[in-house]
């Protein structure tokens, strides 16, 4: 009985254990790894895409997907750089509003026209990419307001603001998902959308809200990213979709929908962040890193698909 | 409505893309003098061959109900590989990419069919993988091939005033069209796309058919690479970035359904030309390049919406 409990624990928390194992390995092999500076660094790198991971986790749990997150992030970044001349606050609001509008649009098109979200967001991605390139005239644009960098360079207790925002968002959305009625609806719809509809849940409404939340988070991530150096360009976000979807699936959330948690998604992005950090410490070329990211996504979906099939035959 | 009238509306609906294409050509020819020159039309055909051949391969994958997002980065990889081998031997520069394409297509198809993975997600992974591989192969640099050999003939040679690669494009299109419409394999491809379960019950090995479709897609990319590399005699590890969306846009606005089972190479060619004419007109009207992606994205969304609407009306 006790052995079985132990086995279940290992299966449930395998990602956490892998993180700890890699952490110990890196700690032994590199003096630099376990410094406060490096840990903050890891968190700062993952915080931008981490915000989007939260939204993507909600979408995958509800049985949808959003491929346009990278373009939304670039869009948010560009808007915030363009509008900051009217004040830092206006810049932030512009970037976030842009994200919300696109997310809402994704949700409305998907639900009202009953189209597969993977195809719709593929279209949004190309469309928005064009918009971003048109807005920036294919250049990197630089902000005019010197105070704008404060949103990403401010530190509280030596921890950068993006990391703090990321952690607060994690906690808020984990509580919403696990403790609120809205969260319960997300699980129900992801588990069985037809049954949920017969049960009287507003399926389309919940889906639209999830797309909008993802748009909001991607826009926010874009604003924070732009704040790092106060620049933005259409080159932002090219590999974001691959990164974010890998993180969510790596955390153990299945493409089948209906289960998962924000904490799991967080484990996924943390593992990716630590792996990236390890590859940088070991001086692996960025080209190989891109190849590894691609392989990892394929590997993760294959493992997920095998698990889904196993469950069906049980 | 009379029988004849019904037939007429059917043709209108079936060939709506062709009619739009003709209308656009007529409108642009009237309004823009520089559009209706012979030089511009030859130019237009020259520009579509690379993306056209890729789109023909993509059509077959889409008919089986899948998508291949890796074509762009596979293009980049094969481009640099082809040029690097062409430096020593023209034949190697042709055959190595073709062989690699077969392997790449097989791997894509194997992962997707064997493990029943969503093809978009899986090929998004291979997109990333091959993009990294292409950059790694040349270490991020642009490489130059050897000029002055017969290798350049594929891309630069002319027959009756029309570039050779335009003929290659049409020959490929005709071969694929015959393959789809007049062979057992083509019929199997359509059955698998229409209803995988029924096809399997009928004894068709759907996994094998889909894998073949992915191989055809990558081999088409290799042929497009040969056209491109012999024309440019340079290899850059990022040339193919975004080709996947151009190809998918062409296939979808041509009228091949993303749900699979229906479509034709002919439709895709109409789609390729439609896209090229629109982009060509935008360029002639001095619309900035950046806006072209906005137009493409719009076209994808509109085409998907129309596709689903039509399908729903047919299904009831």
C-alpha cells in the first residue's frame, strides 16, 4: 500500500523530480548555477512567456489552443512603445487593450462561427504579424519615454517586477481555476462540452473569456518585454507558440482537455527555463537550442498521445 | 429553377475562385497599364513556381486531413544542403536534397500516424527543429554555390521565351493531378481524408497513405528548392521562413477543404495565381510589403470561414 502511494507520488510529481534532479546536477557541475543572480535570471527569462503559459493552460484544459500568442505579444509590445509618448500608463493600457481585443476576436470567431481554434489562430497569427510589421515599417522601434523601462527594471527586494507580476498571476489564476465556479466550468467543458451545454453552462461564453484572458496575458507579456529595453519589433514572438505549448504539455496537461492545473504548467515552463539556462551555461549554440526545443515538442506530444490512447483502452 | 439554370449556378459555385481570378485579371488589366504587359505576366509565373510546387505537395497532405507546417524550414535546410553539395558536384546537389526530403517526409508522417498526434503541433515541432538545423549547417551564414555550370539551367534556362522552371511547375501539377484523380493511390488519399475509420474498415492502410502524403509534400519542397537554388546559386538558412503560410493560404483560398477529403491540384493552382495576382497588384499600386501579410492573413481567415460555411450547407 505504501509502495503504491510512493509510486503514484513519483508519477504525479515526475516533472518536479526532474527539475530537482537537473538542479542538483547543475549545482554540482557549475558554481554559477545556484547563485541568487542566476536563479533570478532564470525566473526573469521565463516570466514573460510564463504569463502566456497561464492563458494557454486554461485554453488547453478547455480543449482549445491559441497559436497567435507570439504575434499578440509582439503587437502588445509595439503598441506600448508607440503610445508611451502619451505617458507610461497610456502605453501599458494600449498594449494590454490590444491583446484583449485580439483575444476577444479569436474567441468570437472560434465560437460564433464554430471553427477550429487551431485554424483560426493560425490566420490571426499571420494577419497580426503583418499588422506588426506594417506598424513598425519592418524596423525595430524605440520608445521615447524614459520612464517606461521602470515597469521591467524596477526591483522589489532585488526581485525584478516581471517576476513578481508573474508569480502573483500564477497564484490568482490557480485560485480561480481550482476554487471558483468559473474554474469548475472550464474543467467541465474541457471534459465534455456537449454534456456541459445540456447542463446549462454557457459554453461559448466561458471559451470566449479564456481566449480573452490569453490575449490579455500575451499583451501584458508584450508590454513587460518591451519595457526591458524599451524597444519592439516584428521579430518578437516568433517561437513563442512552440515554447508555450511545449511548456504546458511538458507540465503534464493533456491535449485531451478536462484536467490540469496552473501549478503543473508552471512546472513545465520552469523546466524549460532551467534547461535553457543549462544550455547557455554549457555554451550550446542557439541553433542547437532551437533544434532541441523542436524535438522536445514532438517528444512531448508523442508521450501525451500515447497516454491518451492508453487511457481509452483501459 | 430550370435544370439548366441549376447547372449554371453549380458551375458558378464550384469554380468561384477561377471566376474571381479572371475578374481580378480583367480589372487590374484595365486599371493598371503596367499589369497587362507580357513581361509582367511572365514575371508573375516566374514568381509562383517555387511556392506553387510546394503548394501542390501541401494540397495532398491537406486532402488527407493533415497540415504540414514544416515545409518552410525544410526548404531552408534543403536550400543550404543543395548549394553546399553543388559546390563539389552538380548531381549531388540535386540528389542529396531529394533523398533527405524522402527521409524528412517519412519521419513527419511516421510520428503523426504512428502515435496519432495532431499534425499541426507535430510539424510545428519539426519546423523549429529543421530551422535550427539549417542555421547550424552554415553556422548562420549565407553560402554561395559554383556558378557557370549546367546546374543553373533549371532555374535560368528558357524554352520558347518561357523559363524552364515554369514548365517544371506545370508538369509537376499535371502529374499530381493525374495521381490524385486517376490512380488508386489518389482515390485512397481522398477516402482517408473523407473518413479515416471507414477507409480502414475497407482495408486501406490510412497510416501508410498519410505517410506517403507527407513524403510527397517534402519531395515537392525539394523540387522547389532545386528551382530556387539553381536560379539564385546561393543558400541562406532562412529563405523558407513563412513559406508554410503562403502554401497553406494558396491551398485554402483555392478551395481545398481543411477538413480533408476534397480538393484538387487545379484548385490550388488557381489559389496560387490568385494570391500572386493580388500581391502583384499591391506591389504595382505601391502598397508597402508589410501590408501583404495583413492581406494574406485576412484571406486565410475568410477562406476558412467560407470553407466551413459551404461544408455545413452541404451536410445539412
